[in-house]
C-alpha cells in the first residue's frame, strides 16, 4: 500500500530540530560593498543560498532580522534588493560596528523574536557572521550558520571562520537542508511552499552552471 499520509507533527516549540516555530533567521550585511570584496565564492553562488534563505523565511513565516553597517554614515549602501524583495515588511537595522551583537537595536530585535535557535548568514564569514555567532553562543543561543549563503575575503578566511564557529559550538547548515528541516514531510499541506523554493533553487543553479560552463558547480 502506498503511504499518502504524513507522520504526526512533533512539538514544533520543543523539537530539537529547526522548525518555523522555534527559530529565527538573521541576514547580516548583504550590501554591495561586502559582495565586492568576497573572494571565496561568486555573488551568484552566494545569492543562490541567500535568496533561498530569504524565500524560506517568508514562506514559512520565520521571524527575520536584517541588519546593515554604515548606511547612515554614508559609507555603504543598503541590503541588495535581491534579498529585500523576498522579505516584504522587514526593515533593516543599521549599525556603526562590525559586530552586530554589540548593537543595542540588533540585540533587542533578536530578543523580541523569543527564539533561541538562530539561523544566520552574513558577509564576511570571518567578521560579520563569526563575531555575533561567537557572542551569541556565549549568551546561550544556538547558532546555525548557513554556509552556502555566506562568503569571506578568501577561501582560507572563509573556512577558518567556519572552523572557529564550529569549535565554539555552532551548527553549520545549508539552505536546501534548512528547507527540508522546516518542511519535514512531503505529504503535509505546506510542502508545496518548499516545492516552489526548491524548483527555483535548481533553476538558478542551472543558470550559474550554464554561465560558467560548469553544470556541476556547487
């Protein structure tokens, strides 16, 4: 007999895995100036994961915090529109410091979500993602860096930052894996939300491969 019914839903607040009800998503410094200095991946490769992350945040109504640095100072531009168009109603929190956790407005926004499982991506990996990750781990948060949605100045700095975060207790994840974790079961009513996102992911992935001549990229 074919199986057509979903398994029972585990308690979404107490589940040790990520759910839309127990997690929040944070996007840090996805600004043109940051992209321009990333050397560990191309902008298209980073956006493949970052846009997927933003789409998941909106589709599954996960509380989302977006922050930028030095926009008010006139130094940098806001978050790139590719991400913000996927996050209607989300406003950016601007800072002057490189470590988001040192900004009072950012800390307040995180605490306002009421969530301890924080899914986080930022540019660069070694600074804008690593510093708040280390601080928030020390404050008792569970941090899940989305590795395919971030980039560092070089492959070495990117990988070193990942190692540092993992050694401190972070739990690395990737965008599609996160989608499966939020969706959890193909027979549930909300599975179509993920079907749309995963189809878009592979469409964009093929475009990257066609543009680079490497259909197996990423």
